[in-house]
């Protein structure tokens, strides 16, 4: 997934990654973990990518500006 790779490259240049917590159901957590394994990334990277993509689609702009 190109979005995940782009995010990894972008986050390497950030001075500090802010932590945040979201609650997921067990099935959603399992699906996220399986998809991350398929893509060869961590669940955290995939979750951040999905949240950023959703924020952009809903007109909220850049995800990091919201955090």
C-alpha cells in the first residue's frame, strides 16, 4: 500500500511523534493486525494512515494538525 509507505517516509522526518489512543472492538483490532501483516507494516502505521485518509476525505485536512 503506497499510502503506508509514504507515511513511513514522512514520519521519519518528524522530530516527535505524538501518541494517541483509540478504542477498537476485538474484531476490528484483529482485522487491523491481519491487514498490517499482509502489507508488511505495523498496526500503528496502518491505523494512522487510515485515520489520516479518513480525515482528508471528510474535509478535516491534515491529520497531524488535528492532534
